[in-house]
């Protein structure tokens, strides 16, 4: 018996057709889609070659594909990315788990523990071999045969390689899994590495950040659900939808930067007026992420808006990039003008999608 489609599963949860189409619209925004791919690649009927929209592509995928099984591993981490996921707004964690994906293994979220949890993971890897999405949180220590992080008597390196072998897609969420993060900071006693340094025979998507923006993680999973493929990546294997622009590019304090108005200390008049935090060590001009548009906690705020400089936590080796409150580190390579222009358009759509969803929720809450 075949697995029910995502739409069929939603119907079992009481989702109406109207709600289903609204959800498809939110997914389009979450993925930053502007146009649908060619009909042949999208799987849409040939008669829809003209006039179809990205929403139709998403709807078709959800009506024809089963929920995606997910195996989520944690190694050298603080569980911050998992914690952030619980505060994801569009979709919420409840919607994500009950409607779109099936989390078959997640140490922090699952009820089982010990042998039961391990058996659940082994069963999922066997049943969904070549179909599941592997999400990794935390860096992988490689010193002394991986002795610094062991689970059930096995090293993180061995566990990662075993799970990666049968994965259809691999996503590293958070700076630790992507680039080694804080555990990799000098002197790096455990020889911590990012996933893509260990798994070299398959593409690995890096959703960097400390923690990663949860909607960036879910948006990447959505892309795999809809298109059966990973999104376009930058040179650090980060999805361009979320990482092709610097935080500075869309920062709400950017006008003050252009006007040469800077806060000189955290308690001066400039800080109280919301002036640019560049002189206080803000790494926004050299940090690529969608913090300024997607924000955190249902689109409420992000560090710079709250009055704290960007730490550059979505970049490699950010912990060793100089004092957090001491000017700028060496600038990073900027994307080409063409890539930046395309990213600008995609960023607008992604930000608009999240903003529309946030307004919809607030309106619905007000009407209750």
C-alpha cells in the first residue's frame, strides 16, 4: 500500500481546500519562489504550460507526493537550532510535523530514548533508504577517533557516515554543523569539523547561523518536497534564497550608515536614536543571511533591530574573526552584480511571503 500524499494527510487533519491553497501560498513565500520551473521539470500537466503560477506547482507536489521522512542528528551542539525550530512561525513546528514531514528520529523532540530511539532510527533508515532527508545539528569532532562525542558507544563520525549513506538530501543546520561553529574555535581541541568536510561524496546544504533561522531550514526542506532537489547554492553551499545578500543590504539602520550617523557607545544619544552600529563592531556588511528580512520569533525582531551589533554568526570561523565589538574584520568576497540582483528579487518575495503570513496570523488572532 502506497503512502498517502501530503494533501491526503492534511485532509485527515481537517484541512479544507481553501486552507490548503493558502498553505501553498505560504510555502511559495518560504522558498522565495518568483517563477515556477519549466513544466517538464515541475511535473505539471502539459496543458498548464501557459499561465500557471508557483502556487500551482506547490499544490501539485503536495497532492502527489507523500510526507518526507526526516532523520535529525545532534552532535557537538547546544540544541539551539532545534529550540529555534520550535519557534518557527510559517510553518509552525506542529504543522511541520503533522502535515509536511515525518520526523522519524530527533533526540530532543522524540519521546523514545536509549535502545528504543536507536531502533527507531535504524528502522527509518532501512524503510526509507534513499528517500529520507538527513538534518544534522552540531559539529563533528574527529580528534582521537572521535572520542569527544559518542552516542551508544559509537563516534559521531561513524553515526554521520552511516546516516548520510542512505540519505536523499543532507542539510546542515546551524554554524556548528555547517562550518564547525564554536567547537571549532581556536585552539579547536576536538578537531571539530562541519558536515561537508566529512561527507564529500554528496552535496550538503549549509543553513548557517547561531542558531539558524528556522524558516530557512524549513524553506530548504520545502524545496526538496516540491522539486525533489536542493535549491541553488552559493560557494559555501548555502541557499541563495536566504544567503545571497548581506544583512547590511536590508538593514533598517542602513540609512544612518549612508548618512554617516553612528552610535559610538551602547548608551550614547546615537544608540538611543537607532543609529548604525558599525563602529560598535557590527559585522552586517560582511555577513550573508536573511535576518533583516525574515527576522525571528514570528518576524518580530533581529539583533540589530534590538540594539546589538551583528556577530557574523552565519560566516565560517566567526568566533575567531576578531573582537565582536571592535570594528570590521577583513571583508568577504561579494557576489557578482547579476547574482546580487537576482537575490534581491528573491529576497523581496521571501520577506513578503513571511510578512503576509505574519499579518494573516495576527489578523486571525485578533478575530478570535
